[in-house]
């Protein structure tokens, strides 16, 4: 039987081969275009990457990477990591190569270079390696949707006869949103934020800490890298302020028909979220069909979304974390902390 092994990737001289495996097996992304941004620009540092190879070291059949991420773990800032760009050639999509790559991502944690790492398998097939390793998911990420218009749905169902039913339903949707998306908080002003993220965003991030919550860090440097420098996506930012002071912000990414709330963060969020959601809906109500958000079940925004008309649609991913066995971090993760994850923690 031909031996299958894992070795680190040297991004200085093996970038072409690395990108070739990624593009062949994860073709929905322009990997070459985002490489410098994702692999060299991350303020948290460069990632670890591995090849899985068969027979000879130059016969590469799969790759993966582990991207460092600053996380708030309770009230303590930790350097963690997220697994990404996990790709295996179709001829070798068996459990063996996948297990080797998955175990490789644990190595920086075992060397105590990271507090923990996490992966976000989008489907059950991606959970197979963790089931073999005896690791259970820590939480799931669910997709919630708020309908803005039903034109597309009605056309699909009724064809040419859809115009009047669609117009009537759209009107009812607008009336319902108007009744629930009312600001319950005076003194807040919402505006578009078009420039770079400044120090006030770092200060807001540091001020929102809770003892039993895990979430990604949101410093100005990280926000600028993630949302202003991303070569593949365009983001719009809304801020909520009181007397000029930043209270909360929302980050959205719009495709041709769907608006995704990538991040909704701040202090006094239960109330500030309402006015930000209202602003998002008002801006995108004309042509977009729905607004979507991706949240873990324990995220504090779930109740607000449900009250304002969002509905649970599907499970998007599961979050599986690994910490060094018998470590303090492993004990913390076993204590069922709150994973306050959203799309912001799921770097694509």
C-alpha cells in the first residue's frame, strides 16, 4: 500500500502548487486573488499550512491551513486558530488523508502556540474526521432569514400570474416590518461608515467582555483587514452612535438578491440592534429578496431577530474546537461556555 503522509507547506516556494490544489478542489473562490490578503496580510499573523502527499513528497493530494485568530475567551484575550482551505483531490477523498490533515491542525495547539483551534464543517460529511477522533461539536451555526420581497418566489410558483399576488404580499411584509422594527431607544443616530475603522472600534471591542463567552476580537486593524481590504467581497458598514459616541455597528454584504448581516456588534445590543436592523431593511427593501444572518443558538441576538420577523431556515455549520488535553483551556471548553459566534467568526 502506498504511504500517505503530511508535511508543512513552504509558502515562499510552493505557492503555485498550493494554489493549484485549492483551485482544483474548491473552485468557487479565486484563491490566487485572495492569497496575499489572507495568507500574508492577517494582523494576527501568517497561517500554518500542510500538504498531504502519497508516495513521493511532490505527489500532493490535499491541503489545509490554520489561520491565527485573536479571540476573547471570557475576559481574557487568547490567540486561537481557525481551520480553513481544507481540500483533498477527488481521487483521495477517503477518511485517511482527511484524518492526517485534521490531526496536523492540532499541532500548534499541542505545542502551546495557540490556546485552541476550531473548524466549521458545513455538512455532516465534514464531521466524519471528528467522529473518528471522538470529538463532538461545541455548537452549531444556524441561518436565519427575514423576507423583504416575494417576487422571485411568486414567479417560480405562478409564472406570469405572479405580479398581483407578489405586490400584495410585499405590502403586507412592509406593514409588518414597520410595526416591529421601531426604535425603542432614543438618542441613537445611525449612519453609513465609509472610511477606515478607527480606534473607537478597538475601544468598543475591549469594553464588551463577558465571563463565559467566546467571540472573535474586533480591533480596528482586524476590521480594516477583514472588511476594507478583502479582494473578493464588498461590505457596507452602519454605525449607531449616541452624542457621537460609538455604541454598535453592523456590517453587511449584498449579493444580487440576498443581504447577509456579517456582523452586528456593540454595547446595549438588544436595543441598538433594532435601529440597525431597521436601517438595513430600509436601505435594501427595494430590490433585494431577503436579509440573512448566521448565528450560534446562544448568541444574544437570536431573540431580537425572532421578534423582528427573522425565522430559522437551516443549519449552516457546526463548530468543533480542539484544546490541548488536560489543559486549562480544555477544562474551560468542557464547561459549556457561550459561543457568541456569527458570520464574523466564520472567515471564508
